[in-house]
C-alpha cells in the first residue's frame, strides 16, 4: 500500500489536513507516527480552536507576575489588571481594575491582594468584601513583606 504522505511536501499535507474536522484529525492521528506528526501541528489545531470558540481564555495580555495558594491563582498583566482564578475550575472569578499601567508585581495572602504597577502605585484589595482600599481611608494593621516583580520591587502589606 502506498502512503502518499511520505512523498508530498509537509506544506501540502498541512493544507490537505486543514479541511478535516477536529474529530477527523484525531482519527487520522491514530494511523501511524507520520500521520500523527502531520495532524498534530499548532497551525491545524489553532484553526480548529478558533472555529469552535475554544480560545476563550481569560487573559489576552502578557502575564507579568502571579501568586497562588490551594484555592486561587492571582495574576498581574500588562493591561493594568489583576485577575483572580479558581485553582479548581480554572475560571476567572474576579478582575481587579485600578492601575493605569502594567502590573509588575503581586502578592496574595488569601484575603488580601497587593499589586505593584509601573504607574508608581501599590493597590491593596480585600477579597472578602471585594473592595480596593483607598490610601487615605485604610486603617487595618499590616506587617511588611517584599513584593517582587520583573526587575522591580515594592513593599507589600500583609495581614
């Protein structure tokens, strides 16, 4: 039996395979090693993901920093937001707005999130009340912890 995939250029094979559905590509990948390699390219699967809406991730900017515990992952990104993710479901549970520039460092203590930004500010959020503390109205007592980010550091307030 003749396997034409051996003789055709890889680019032509990728074009041929681009007409198949995700289910068909999965079945093609079961044939042999060559067909598995041909049907398992990023270009083919990116197209499949776009068609089906599988690319609906929560972050569309560069993630500069993160902190986590068993329940949550907190990320800071270049769009000036911090996002809180569930470690169990992988879903974004909160988006924290407040910075006018990139968030470069973040610290998370379970109840509090502190973010440092290139806009020269540090913001502190209380996750239990889902509110950001204003610098002039904040009265709780904190100890200090160093907050590190990409070539920058700030002091983090920790409960």
